[in-house]
């Protein structure tokens, strides 16, 4: 009988496997799957009720958020995108006011609002936060890239702020190993289902 994996080994393996599957998606498949996930979000009442939203720009095969960004802005809601402060290990969010607003390349292939267009939004202003991740579980927990940026940010938002994740069906596992800093989501949207942990 082989040795059982430690929680850290299990998380590392899931990261490798899921990221490999995500990288293998063609641009057309990313677009098709992302459209299905975003349709789930657009139909959900919690999204319709949100007034100040923190979104992200999907990169490297992540679920795209372009339809959510456009729908929220067209409905007159405030939307902000993340800026990563690497030296501080923190995220700051900057408001955007049009879907085609210029974004600049940032480290690790991310896209962020250009410095000349940044308008900060404080964590306590948000009533909806869309959280990226690599692996999600059926209890509402997520596994990111291991740097803790979103864990630290989520610790600053109001308790009534809706925390939602977007994932492809293959990114969802039964249960992740938990650590003290892990923050539970309220909602998880995939192509085929909406999981609620409210």
C-alpha cells in the first residue's frame, strides 16, 4: 500500500492537474464554456441585486468575465478590477467605467487597469466579489495559486458581501484540505450548476 498524500501534496497535485486541463482548452472552448458559466451568473438574483462589484479579467484559460462586466456597467452598477500589490502581498481594486477600458499587462500574465485610469474602491464598499481559483470544492472552499492575495482581500470585505466563484465543471472536487485562513464562498457557478453555500 502506498503512502497517503499529505494535504499540501494533494493540493499541489490538484493544482498541476487542473491547470494542465485548463491550459489544454482551445480559445473557442474557453469562450463557449465561459459563456455558459456567465449565463448562470446573469440569471442569478444575487448578481442582479449587487450594486458595487469586484470582478476579474480571466487569463490563461480562466473563465472569462466579459459578459458580466458589460451587463453590470450597462445596468449602471459600479465595477472594479484588481491590481496586485506584489511587494505587500495585497490586492487593491480600481473602478472601471466602460467595457473597453484600457488594461495593461501585469506580472504573471494578468491584466490590470492602467495607472492613469485608476480609481480605488475600498473593500468595505463591495456587495459582490467574484473570486478566481484553480480548484473549488462542494463545500464552498477554493484553492488559488497559493499566494493568498484573495484570502487576505476577502478578510477585509463586509460579512454581507456575496463571495462567488466561477469554474469549469472539471475544476470542482468533493472536498479540499482546509487551512485557518481559507474563506468560504457563498456561490459557485459552473457550466452545468449553481452551488449555494449561503
